[in-house]
């Protein structure tokens, strides 16, 4: 709106841009109001990716704005056929998401996000321009006053928004909020990634119909080398209904940052090419399926899984190869799906199958690499070796696959792909058996600890075994199986020893992050340790899940970043009940209850035997006010474990919300009686006392839980939804100040 001129500010000795409202429009109250609104909107923002306004002036009745002048070209002139390079895509996308996040925090909606309003300076800076259509949002998204968007494709000056980049609600003249900008941003990102717009038509009417009705072709189909998570993010931006979209620009920013970290890690620090990325080979994605146990006794499942997992982890380090995470790939264990079905469900082009036959100290490993779409074999091999050579066999298999796919090894052909964490085969076997038990949780954790300790006795320098000891104690402490005092010393000592032995192994840093957070409330150290672990191993799904929920959300209150990290974990491990459950927990913590319920149901569907999946779904249902369903689900969860207090505590909280104080009180009394006989976390009793209407008792228990540095309390007190009603009590607020270092 208005004309822009270049001018020189003689007083300050600088060139500026002057935007002048023409004489005809200056007499139009609506146009003048929009022009004034732009000045105020931009003046309220101070962001490196938003053009800076210097002043508003008027001469001879003509209003104008003086602003920063940016030398460069607009983005619409810079997008080549086929899309921009990935390096450049991330640079521009992050800048735009950051700019919109700042505008939305200031309660401003741009309403005309398009490449023509993005300028790339000659110095490489990205600037978002033209806030002439920006409007303040003063109410919640679902209560925005009628903000009509007038659409005319013929009369100059009456289009509030540019048709190819408008959201469905903008076209239909519906009330708008910040999510309209996210749809427009999704169109811009799609165009940058693929070189074409997601919606098109031969006429204005057909273009509008396409935006309202068509589902665009997935980004991955137009340009396969775009990271899957980026393509999925763009598709979420382009959902027709605002409630189905990404909800915040900050979430887009966090997801893009996480995706860039993973992409850069996969490139292993190599400088970006100045040319457009070359297409990857047609089959650059693989699933390593669980190996079949062909031993006579059929008692080597743990050994077969361990071999397959080592190969999977080695392949995940290869540039340009997408490797499906363990849980999703292993979900087909014992099932008779054909390879084509597996490939479709996991979205991969290849699958590695294998079998292991072990007799005494001899082992035979047979592997076969197949094209899942066509069903033909790409490569196969058989290895007959002594058991002590199993590490070399794993490495040879990984290298053979890399050679077959013409993938370059970062360290050269002589370097190992499969890291040999121990030279003691017996210690390795103990570790694999322990890890198999730990993955089953529950009563299997203590036997797992004994196996890890045996592995350490056999090889005291076995770093990952030390990390596994810490993991096991952390899990037992969080679930309330043992007291903090019993777990803390073992966990911190084991994590410390793991890092001392191998500072470059992610496992020790993850274990240390959990320990420092749960036993010491040291959020800063925990966050650094989590981020170091993910830097060392971006493919560690469990670490990313813990980082997302326990650290980012429950400890830091960074809800959008936590959701972004959890989505990234799920995209790496798409069929995993575990990662699905963590995403559901992140969603209910952030208040996205409809999606939390849907995701929680999917987690239960994927693993109906998971106590935690039922627990998370029950919490989601309860927070949404679906009390009967929540109670039923939490009762199922409580019946599945000998340690039901987490489920019972939340069940009591649900009864409290439902107005059934007597039911809540019955649970409180039952857990109090149990606590006299065996350990029940004080954090759980805090919830049951509060639900039963015993506020003073709840505050007393909360004080004890904090003074004892109880892990469950440290994790739940700040942002676990069931604890939020306690925050208004001055006694609890005092505890939170102490926890946050401000008391």
C-alpha cells in the first residue's frame, strides 16, 4: 500500500526508504487507517528479520513513513525451478518463522506473507516487509472479533492479502488469527522447497477452489531429498482448518531448528554446496528388521536383536541414508508381513533381514538386503565365525551395505562403522541380555541391573554398561519403585564413570542429564547434557523423548519446543508406541487435548500391554473432561502393574475434577495405608490428598517431597497438569520459588 522512494537523511547522513500514501488514498479513512496501522505495527517490533521503522511524518497533508532501506531482491525472484538449496532453505525459513513468532508475540498478524514481501539483502539478510495489512489480535483465537477480509481480484487496492498465498479462512472472510500467517508461510516454504506452489488454477476462481479443497502433493514426492520432518511440517502448516495446523510460529521455528541440527549432523560437518542438492540414489532409506533366531533352543532373541541393533546404529551414521529407528523396525518381529507392506508402513526403499544360528562358540549370521517395492534381492551374504569375531561381522555387514549403496564413509574404508565398546564377548552378552530386560520395564529392571553389573565386572572400562546401570536406577526412581536416596548415588556414580570412560558416547550424557534433573533439580546441567547427547547421536530416540517431555516441558515450561522435539522423535520412529506415547504426553502438557487423545489412542493401539500408554491416554481424557473414559482407562493402567500408585494418583485427581471427592478420598486412604507397608512416592500422595480436599495435608506432603528431593515431585511440580491447581497456594508457590532459585 502506497509508493516507496529512496531518500537521503541529511541530518543523520544515511539513506532511507520513504513510503508515501498517495493523495487519493490519504483521503480514504480506511486506507489511512491501514497505513497508520502499518507504522504502529512495525514500530512496535524490534527484530533483525523485520524491516525497521524510523519515524512517521506528514508534509502538505501527505502522510509517510521513513524506514530502513534494504538493498537486495525479493524472494519471488530468487526461487529456481526445483527449489532452493537446503542450506538456503533453512536460512530463509528460520528467519521468517522467527520474524512471525516475534510479530505474533506482539499480537500482530501480518495477513500478507508471500515471497514478494520477503527481501534478501545483498549481505544475505532476510527481511519481512509490508505490514500494511497487519492487525492487532487482542482476544483469544476463538474469540477474535469479526475481522472481515474483502477479496477482489479485479479492483486495485481492495485485495487484503494476495490470492495464491491466502488461507482458506482469509478467502472466506472468516475471523482471522495468527494461524492464517502460518498457512501462508507453509505455501512459501513449499514453494522454496519444491520450486512450485502447492495450489494452482487457470483462473482466480479455480485458484481459490484449489486452496479451499485440494490437498497438495507431498513435498517428498516433488523433491525426495527434503528431510521428512520438514515436509511433514509444511504439510501441517497447509491444513485447511486452523485447529488442525501447527498452532504457533514458535513451534515451526523449533521444529526447523531441530531438523536443521539433524540434517547438519548427517552431513558430518561438511560445508554446504553452492549448487542445488543432487538427488540421492533411489533407495536411500532402510529398515533393519529384527534378526531371526535359528538356534536349536530358540533362546537367543536378545543376541539376535543386539546384532541387528548394532548394525542399525552403524548405518544411521551414514550420510544420505535414512534409517528407521529400532522400535518401529522391530515392531514387525514375529509377524508375517511381506516386505512391500513393511516398506509402505515404514516409508523405506530397502529392508535388511537376517538370521543368527549359534552353536557353542561358533555363530552363523546370514543377511539379505532387498528392494521392498520390487521385491528383489539386492545383496546377501553369510558369515561363519567364532563368537569372539561378532564385532567384526557386524562391521563388515554395515560396510558392505554402504558399498552397495555407494555411500561414502566419513573416516575412510579402514575405520570401523560398528564401534567396539568392549573386547570381552561375555561382557557384551551380559549387556545385551540386560538391555533386553530393561526395555521390558517393570519387574525386569532389577535383573537387568545385575546383568549390567556383571558386564562391568568382566570389563570395568565398558562405558555403555555403566550408562545402562544409571538408566536402570533412573527409571526405577521415576516410576516410584525405589526411594531417591537409594537410586541417586548409584545413578550419578555410574553416569559419571560412563562419561569418564568415553566422553564421546551419547548414552552417558543422557543418563547424567536424567540424574542431575531428577535428584538435584539441576535444570541447566540437565539441559546441556541432553543437548550434548543429541549432538553426539541425533538418532537417539529415547534421549530425544526424555529431553522433550522431562526437560523442555516439565522442567523448563517450553511447550512448543518440547512438542517439536517429540514430533521429530516420532518421525524417526513412526510406529513406536513409546515415542507416540511421549508425543501424547507433550501434547496434553501443552493443552492440545484433542490431538493428545488421538495420539494416546494410537499409542495404546500400538502396544495395548503398555501401562504408560494407558496412563497417558487416561490423563488426556481426564483433562478434556471425559471423566468416565478417563477413569476406565486409568483403572486398566492400575491393574497392569504391581506399582499402581502413578495411575491411582492421577485417577484421584480425575475424581477431584469430576466432583467425586469421596472416591478420591478412598484412593488417598488406600495409598496412605500402602505407604505404611512399602514405598509410595510423596508426589503421588500430594495429588490424592489435594483431590480428597485435604489441602493442608497436600502442602505438608509437598514440602516433604521437595525437601527430600524426590524425583517424581521434581519432575511434576512445575508443569505436570495435575499439579497446576496447587500453584495458587502461597505455600506451594514458595516451593516453586525455591525450585527455580528465586525463593
